[in-house]
C-alpha cells in the first residue's frame, strides 16, 4: 500500500481508502450480517487501508464502524465523517440547522463511533450559494470543538451533482484556506474538471484531498458507458471516430492495467494533489483489486494524453 500526506494535517493516509457511502453502504443494502461487516472492515485494515470515510447519513454506518473497530488501536486508523445527514439545501439553509446542532452532531458521532475524537469532520455537501452564511454560523463553533479535542481537522465534501465545476472548493480555498484542511471532491476520468483549478489550488494551499466517485455507475456498467459515449458523439462533445462505439475505453486495458476500473483508479490517484481515493465495495476481493490498481498510481503517458485530449477540455460532465 502506498501512503500520502493528507495535505498539511500531518496525517499520513493510505492512497486507497474505504468509503461507507455510495450504493453499498457497508453492505447495509445487500443484507450483510454484522459478522460479515466486521470482517469487511478488519479485512480492509489488514490490506493496509487506514482511512475510513463515513457520515451520519449513511444508514447505520457509524454504528457499524464503532462496533467493527472495537479492540483496534485508535492510532492505526483515521476516521472521517460528515454532517448533516443530507446536503444543505441551497433554498433551505435559513432553517436547516443552528450552531449548537454542530456540537450535538459531533457528540453523537463520537458516541456512535465509540471513539474520543474524530480525525476529520466534514460539512456534507457544501454549496457556494450559502458558503458565507455557513462560515459565519459555524466557524466559531468549529474552533471551540477543535480546542476540546473532539475533532482534529475540519473539511467539507462538495455537492457534486449541483457543482460539477467545483465552485465550492475553489471559492472556499480562495476565501478561507486556513479554515479547511481537507476537501472531498469528485474526480474521475469521465469528469476531469477538478484538474483545472480545484486540485492545483488544493496543492497550493496544502489542503488534503479525498477523491470520491473515481469509479461509479458508468465505468462499472458497460451498457451505460456505451450509451454515455454515444450521446457525446451524437451531441458533438467528442469526435465520432475518437473511440470505438462498443467498449469505448478498453484501449486503456494493457500493460498491467487489467480493467477499465483499474485505469479509473489510476487516473484519479495520478494527480499529486490527491491524498487518497475512496473505494466503497463490500467485496474484499474487489477491494483487493482496487488496492492493487493503486500500487502504481499512473497511466502510460500516451494514454493519459489521449484521455485529457478527449475529455479534459470538453463540456462533458457526468452527474452521478
């Protein structure tokens, strides 16, 4: 397992990390037993993963982690979690939460996770439309919680569906870089916009970057990937002869890249600003394969150039 620094936090994290959200949610959506969930988490740790991302909104994920991690030395893993349960609604922020609710949320997460501190506490789905109000409302509370030792580092996840160009990340790191030590953003080879400004800015400010959605619906489902590229060709987003109609990304599979999914993980981790890339599979064999893909977090130079030439400067944005 490779490890990188989580920005300027001083925390060293595994390049492959484990996410308890997405479709699987620690096997909650597939009927996994508590024993199987425990084996999944402990298996991930045995493979070298040390960062686990969760949220109060991922079903009972925090409680499951609290149980699975009993007896594991606390300094051997990093917990990142989020609040509130749902993204703040841009038109409903006025009535969404009060400052004291953040303190209550941290205390609740500590109880569910059965720990004395949270390594990274993130605002869930930050949007630029209410950024100023959020900072005004919560920054003093964040400072108090940090002084108490309950949270060591603060960050936020972007609202990817509503912010495909990463406006929230760019605005936050330009406005209050000292406030945000970690950001979670979407970055994958089908949606490369983070490489334009958000990732260079994170590198400049020393902000740790957790990548979500490196592999999701399109990359893992051949029929949807084929339909996506067919639509881009039809709409003139990419040239009609740029990639095959069938299996449009299979040209990436060669010389140690054993699947399109492996290529996607390599792409996501190839940017040096990226600290760690989440994988949310509930299958340990799949997780092992994802980790293996990141043992060499790079694609052949010619393939990377082709990907960037194909999708790096287009208006193609995958909302998933």
